[in-house]
């Protein structure tokens, strides 16, 4: 047990020893101790409770069980709303794992009743509910009528005036994490004798939309911005519902009245940008706002203005863009970089005379020290390179990006991969030289210490391998070594190996197949397994002759894949077996041919039952093809 740390100012001196004793005996005493402690010491007390539970509960779920147990103690303890809510909020800050449905129900039962009782506990309640909505959205569906403005009950909009900073994230989570629910919303059928679930959800959407419109018409200026953020979440995440087409008619007038107010202009235009018609006054008003706005507001103004960015409007923004690219405030530079990316995208499709001035801004921003600016530079690099015709300036822009932070390095690797994928070619000599040194070279991004950077770099390498017309031994060896890396990396490495199999010399093929076969084990992620099977199947595409030993390894792998529970893996394997030339079957060892036939017969015996238990989409996409391919194989062998 580590020694107790010093108490925070104003904390109860008795809490630390009581928490220490809790770890040695009953963690429930920690809950009893929170009634007289400061926030900082709640953290310490709860850490002791979690530590005590860890001694008695093993496995990955220890923190989840600790949260559930403390929540149950709180529901049984005689604590005030403030004490219980604060304790749960602090516990949530210590534990950021996924909330189970059972725990979610416990938390909701504990937190919803006091949510509508005024007090300092409300922010804590909202914080925990947001965590539940983000990690277990299905548990929130039954309580949506108690949170949204449905049927006139108390709802989150009533809390905006006093708790906006906590209400808005919860509101956004309720819509963003449940898009599937909102997509099923349908208008009520007047002739129906019962109300379907989709019609009930549709009624929720219509009630919420009406309440938002009324709230916008009556809102005081100090809450209008938060209310508009709620409207934006509602409009954005109900886009798949048939009711979405009528949102503009119901809400546009209420939103437009706030677009003339400087403090709410950006939020109002963000909502208006979700609908097809561009307001005629949007560009001049946002441009005027950018001259005087605070840096944070300016960044958001640029992002909203970028929603309407076209090649025709570039001239109107260029002067302000050049000013903000050189601004001292990093938020202004970030917003300008985002807008620059949108304008370059438009220019890459329909080039105008403004393209040269826009491209001149890119090198000025690539040496920036602010990470968000550099991330935007990585994202716009493919369009910039397309406009510039990929000359030496494009490669020079990459150098400061590849030396940035881990997220910037990852985005830099992704940018190169995007360019190769779009161009469908290995690239000009300048890019080839850069890739050889900085992507798969000894100090390249594929060897980066950050797994995310290695994964993005390997994705770029796999894209390059897919379009190259010449065998490249160094990328092949780099990809083979990466097969044992983190699965985020190996899933792309095996794709790179497969792409080069069609060009590889005969001695390399058998080694590559054996290495890829390891990734077909069922303890690997599904995407790793089907990429491995696709890699092995690429032996059919070889332009050179394949040695019999390599064919034997490949066919054995295809047969082994028929045991995989995923229909997609089975389908790839069966398609490969169907494509094996007849003369290859004749030279395979007899034991290999017998093993393949036995595997196909076993798969045939299991397929009918497996198809019956498959989901509809899985059956449509893969399972029915598997049945047809097995029949094709067995018919060919019997005739």
C-alpha cells in the first residue's frame, strides 16, 4: 500500500486514514467518508476503493466492477444528491472504460431523479450521463423521453440556462451515438391501427424539433449559442431519417434570426450549412466577423465558411487568408489552414487563376509549430501536389511534416498513401526517392516508435505495392518483418506482401506464403485474417511461373481457411481454389489433394447450417457465394 499523499487545502483530516482502512477491510467505508471531504480527496478515497476491490476481483473488468459496486453503495447510502453525484463524477474521471448495460441501468436509476432538483450536483450528474451515453448508448434509449423535450416533461433544454457547458456534450452524445435509432424515424401513418417503433421514434424527432424551434424564438442572447449547438447536433445526426428533409422548413427561420448577431453568427451559419441553399449574406458577414473576432471564434468562422468553399469564391477570401496564415494566434492559423485545404480541393477539380496564390501559402504553414496547423497541412497535401504537378516543392513540404509529433507523422504517412491511391501509380522520381528514404528506409516512418504512425506508413506502403509494376525487394522484406507487429500494422503489411507476390521471384514466394499463413489463425482480428487469405490468393495472379512447392503451400492455406467462422474468409479461399489451374492440381502431392478435398467436403456439410444462422447481410454478401463455389468445386472433381 503506498503512503497517503498530503491532504488538499480544506480537506477533512480524517479521510485519509479512513480510506487507508477501507483498503484493508470494507471499501464501503469510503462511501461513508465522502460526505465531509474535498474534491481532491474524493479522488484519493475512490482510488483506495478501486485498489481494495482489485485485490478481490481479477481480470480486465475490475474497474467496471468497482464502478458498479460503488454505484450500488451510493444507491443504498444515505447521502445527499450533491454527495452521491459528485462521488460518481469523480469516479468516472478515474475510470474511462466502457459502461456495461447493467452498470448503466444502476447509474441511470441513481442519477435521473436528482437531475431535475436544482443544486451544484447537476453538473456532476450530467457528466456521468454523458459518459454513459458515449460508452453504452443503447442503455440511454429507454430514458430518452425523460431527457429530450418529448411530451412536455422536464428536459435538458430547461437546464441550458444554468448548466450549458454540461448539457451540450450530453445532448450531442445522445444524437451522435444513436444515429441508427434516429435513422429509423418515420412519420406517423394516420390509417395505422397501432404505432410502430419507427413511428414512435419519429414522434420523438418531431417533438424535439418543435421544442427547439420554440426555444430559439424565445431564447435570451446568453443561451442562444448553446441552443444552436444543440440544434446542429439534432440536424446533423438525424440526416438519415426521411424526416430530415423537412428540418429546414421547420427550423430555418428560427435559426436565421441569430445569424445577424455577432455572438451567435458562427453557430447559426453552422446549422444553415447543413442545408443545400447557401444564405446570400453568409460570406460577407463571416468575412466581416473575421476582421475583429477573437482567435477561437475566428477558427470556427473559418471552418463554417469552408462548408461553402468553391473555386469561384477563392478571390473573396484570399486577402484575409493571407493575413491569418501569418497571424500570431495559432487558432487563426488553424482555421485558415482548414479553409486553405477546402479551397485547394475545389481548385484541384476546377482550377482558376487563384491557384498559384493559394499554393504559395502552403510552404509558409508547413514550418508552423502548432500541431493542429501541421495536421491540416498533411490533409491538404494530396490536393496541393496534384495542383503543383508533383514537383520538388511538394516533396520539400513533406520534410517538416515527417519530423513533427506522432499524430503529425501519422497524418504525413497517410497523406502519401492517399496520393498514391488516387494517382494509381508509384509516383515520379522525386516521390520514389522520398519513399525509399523516409517511408520504408532504415529510419523511415514504417519503423516509427508510435504504432499509429507505423500503421499509417504501412498502409501507404501497401498502396504503393498495389500499383508498382516492378518487384521491390526492400519493401517486401520490410512488409514481411512487419507481419509480427501490432495488428494495426500487420493488417496492412500482409496486403503489401500479397501485392508483391505477383511480381516476386520464385524463391521468395514460398517464404511469403508461409509467413502470411501465420496470420490466418483465428486469434487474429477478422480483417487481418481475410487480408492474409487475400494475400495467399494473389499467387494465382503471378505473371511468372510458380514452383510446385509454393503451390502446395498456397493450396494448403486455402483449404485450412475453410474452417474459419467468417464467410468472407471462406469465400476468398473458395474463389482461390476454384481458380487453381488444372495442370497445377496434377503436380500437387497426393496428400495435399486429399486434404483439400476433405476440407471442401467438411465445409459443404457445415455450410447449410451456417447459412441458416448467418445474418441477412452476411448471407447476401458472402454465404450464398460460398455454397455456389463449393458446388462448383465438387462438380468439377466428379466429372
